[in-house]
C-alpha cells in the first residue's frame, strides 16, 4: 500500500469510527483500543493476519442486509441478482487459485467446513483417521467434546517421537498406514494447526487408496502458501480440501471447501446448506472474493515467500539463543519453540504472558509428546504471516529473536519487559498497518 492510500484509508476509518462514537461510544472506544493494540504490537499468532482495507470493506457494508439461502441461480429469496454474481466470482476465483473444479464459499468457519464435509462423506458413527490431536491437530479432527469426536469415531496416527530418529517430530507415515489398514476409516484427514513441516499429500493418498478411504486435506494454516506455490498442493491427491480464509490466505474470517469431483461437490453443497447452515454471510463472501483476487496477483507469491523466509530466519535466530525448535526448524509459516531447553521451569503459559507485556503477541502451545497440560504447555507457537504483512524482513527476525530471548531469560522482569516494549513500539511505527 502506498503512503497516500494508507493515509486515505486512515482518514476513512477515523470518520467511520467518529460516526459510531456518536451512536455508541462504548463500542467505538473499544474498537479504537483494539486498533491501537494491533498498530503497536507484533502479532506472532500463526493463525492470524492483517487484511487489506479492500478485504475489510465489504464486511462493513450493506451486503450484510441480505438473506440468500441456496446457491447462485437457485435461491430461496428474491433480490439475489448481485449476490449471485458475487458468489459466482468468489467460487471461480477460489477454483483458479487452487486448481480445483468446484468451490463452496459459504462455510462460516473452518470447523463448519469440516462439519459439512464429515456429513457429506460419512454417516454418524463412521471411523476417520487424523493426527494425535495434542501433537498438532485441530479440535474438529476428533476432539471428544467436538461434533467430530461426539458423532464420529476418530482413530489417530502419530508423529515420530524418538529423538534419535531422522524424522523426529515429523509425521510417521508408516504408522499412519498401519493405523488405517487396521481400522479401515471412511476418511483420512491430513492438515494441521501446529505442524511446521511439509505434508506429503501423495503419500497420504496412497494410504487412503490402500485402505479404501477418501482423503480430506484441511489446509487452513497453509492455504496461502499453497495458493502461492510455496507449499505443495493437496490437488490432485486429496478428494476434498477444506480451509479457513483468514490465516495465511489473508482474507476475511471464514471457511471454504474445494473438490474436483462433481458427485462429491453435490453432496458437499447439500451438507453446507441446508445440512449445517442457513443463510450465508454474503458480506463475508464478497470479502472472500476480494481476498482471492488479491491472492491471484504476483505480489501475493512474493509475500508468501517472505513469510517462509522470515519463519526460517526467526527459527534459526532462536536456536542461536539456545531454544530448541521442534523437528529442528520449519518449512512453512510457523514454528514450535520447546522452552524447556532454556529453563526447566519455563512454561508456555508464563512465556505467553511475559511476551504479551512486551508487545509480542503469541500463544502457548503443546509440543509433541508434551508432559504438561494444554493450559500450561512446554511450548510456544510462533508464526510470521501477520508481521510479514506489515513489512518485517529476515534481519528484523534476528532482532525479534533477541527481544524474545531477553524477556524470557529475565523471566518477564519489569526492566527487560519495559525496554523491549519500547523497542517493539518503535519497530511497529516503522512498519505501520494499512
Ligand atoms: N484456532 C486456530 C489456530 O490458532 O490454529 C485453528 O483453527
């Protein structure tokens, strides 16, 4: 974004906030606080990003006023002529971006995309395979109290847990094959929330074929990398691909389902509506179309390449400071930091709290085979999509690693935290948000 257009957008955002302030000062004040928080802190939560003003605009518009249950050309309400065109453009752009034939852009979230796919591909009680959840999976991949674990039967495949193994903390494909051959799941799921390495989709497809399952790839985390060709594509290997649109893909908060199989596409459309959802969020679908349009541009590829370069640089710098990075590094946008190598008593919960006080926002995360419970953890998950959007480069990652080390080595002591907070603020001023 140029300086002039950033200035123009800031002016518009200020004017809109003034309108809201006159109407509802309480919410306007909190929105302003959140805007300031985002401007002045470094966002390292791997699943978050900063969208462009163009992606933001449709979500705060008159598009929110319309009911459009159904699909383009087959709605249950009148007045959908422009929404039909918007949704068709969103579907076409999604297919162009990922090389699929059919796209459903209506899921409100990634979990709802997965719910619809489960409904389309399985009957309640059917078995599916996914990664051991605490080692990087997602709650919609079989957590007991989630629909996926309550109404379906998950079986799990592991990572390699032996430190001396060459593939330590990477997917154990042989074990995955064994689990699948023994349990004959209807669906094999791959794609994770905290896995820093490349996923071998072809290998998963071979396993699915051998055990008679369909392969579903949930690429919520890596969708932007896949779209830009920076991570191998799940197509043509996966029968169905689900994703969110708001992580590396840098679109609005929402879900998306893709397939190239016409019969599966029909089942999926029925499962989304009327299976699990009613009216689609048409204002969000318009923002998805804008985001897919942005992702089709050459600069998006350069952005994703920088996301990965920054993640590698941050991981390497943290290793130099004495932190262990699980699996020895990263191939994508995120890394898991094993804090125990720094200090036996250092937990993810404390590290998250201390870093936030210094303006570095991230989340505690279990590391593979973590002995500590999920509310404590021995690890941090760090991701570079949001800080790369605001323009930070590989040299900045070296600085950032030194700040992280400073705060954690001082156990969050006030002196160190205050100094780093000031340095973070000044870096944020150098890289303002659009
Ligand atoms: N909650 C998301 C994440 O942070 O990875 C997954 O949906």
